[in-house]
């Protein structure tokens, strides 16, 4: 099973579109959309994973720019280093005048997050990442965000120790 998008309650349409090898979340009529990673039962055996993707917001040739906020959410178990399960990031806007737009639009668009299986919020077979552009029904404006190269990379414990040392909740633990 691959990537999924949740249909909006209004009309049951998922405003998520595949195009030229990438995905567009949202449309020009004020609808947002989400993208969900597949279930990976094997992640429940891991301590940490890296979520990496490219994200860029739409901008028109006349200078009009869409909203640029993307919500990154962990569902089904796991958390970010600060103990939260949701982050909102601002992504850049594409340059509609760029030569070679289909490749130039991804410049400086990489987003990267480390997620953890905490003893109080462990990874499960239902752990997934959700990327949400805007809201299903926008009060004003549009949120069209393009997503490419979405990966959830499982980190082996030795990789994690080399990269980060201790787990976040162990960083400030008292020494016995």
C-alpha cells in the first residue's frame, strides 16, 4: 500500500494531485489536503527515524503567493525530540520565472525531522507521518504545496548514537 490522502468531508474529494513525478496538496479553490505515509509494521522495532522530503509553496507569475504553512504530524505513536507530535513549518515559494522550473523549483526545499519512539509514546504498527497543507476548507486564500521525495528512513541504533549521542529524554537525565 502506498501514499494516501484523506477526502474532505465536503464532496468526499481528496485535493491531492500527482503531477510530473511529485504531488500537489490543495487547489486554487481554497481546499487544503493531506498526504499520509504507508503503514510500516517494522518501525515498531526501531528507536528513531528520519523523515525527509522536499516542499515548496505555489506562487503565480503575477507575484501572488499561496499560504506557505505545512503541518507535519506523527500519528499512531512516536514523537519529535521536544515531546510533541505536530510541527508547523513555513516552506519557501517557487520562482515561477525560473528557467527549468520543474527542477529549479526544488532548490532549498528540503525538510528533515527526526522522530523517536519514546517509552511513553512508542512507535506502533500504526505509526504514520501526515503532511497537511492548509485546512480542508480554507476561510481565505489558497494553500498549494508541492511535495517530492518523501522518505521515512529508519535509523539503526548505532547510526543514532553516531549522529546524536543520547536520546532526547536522556540528555538531561541525572547521573547516578
